């Protein structure tokens, strides 16, 4: 009787989730690296509009908020690479996506501009239309959530209890 991978994953969904969790975190890391590098690259070619106060955080400029977000994305990408397949990066991804959704909500509340600047320098270099400039970050947030799911859905490892085989002699 031979076992193939299809029968193993069908009988043990947790083993399938474990195999998918690591590559999913690598995909999330690549998305985060792309967005993070694009935002930090704004420092090289800032526009005049980057220096105006941010609508959500008026004590900082748009450039400062984008740089902080870019550094956070780069740090999260490193965590996803180093700790891939575990639940920690997935929890951080969910928290990060929730924070960005809150930021988008706050932008809408304060008078949302045509672009949140989430694509960083890529939107300027590629001359993306406003529709794509808004759509691509939303798709990326959905992808980050999908990448977090396999590690969150896998059962937690229960530590084995060890019992001594022989009593300790006095």
C-alpha cells in the first residue's frame, strides 16, 4: 500500500496547512518588500505634495507617514521570511492589514484624496491611472490576509509530556 501526497493531505488537512503556510509567508514577504521599497524610495524623489501634512496624522508630513509605513512593511517582510510557517507572522499580518484598513477609513473620514499613496514611487514611475492606484493596494491587502490564513488555521502544536521511565534513586 503506497501513500501519495493527495491521500495524506485529504486525511490530514493540518499537514496541508503546514506545507502551505511557509510559502504563503514568502509570498506575503515579497508583496511587503515591493510596497516597502517603493515607499522608502519616495525619499529619493519626493514630490511637493509629499511635504503637506497628512490628513490622518496632521503632525507629520505625507512623506514621513509613507516612510514609516515602508519601514514597517520591510520589517514585517523580514519577520515573514525568518519565521515563515508559524502563527506569529500571520498575527502580525492580520494586525498590519487591520491598521491599514483603519487608516483608509480615517482618510475617507477626513476627505480622502484620489490616492492614498500606498504604492509609493511605483505609481509615479508607472503613471498608473487613479483606478489602479486605488485597486492594487486593496488587492494586496486581500492577498496578505490570504497568506496569513494557513498558519492561523493550523492546529497549535501541543507539547509532549515526558514521563521518567525509571524513578530517581535516592
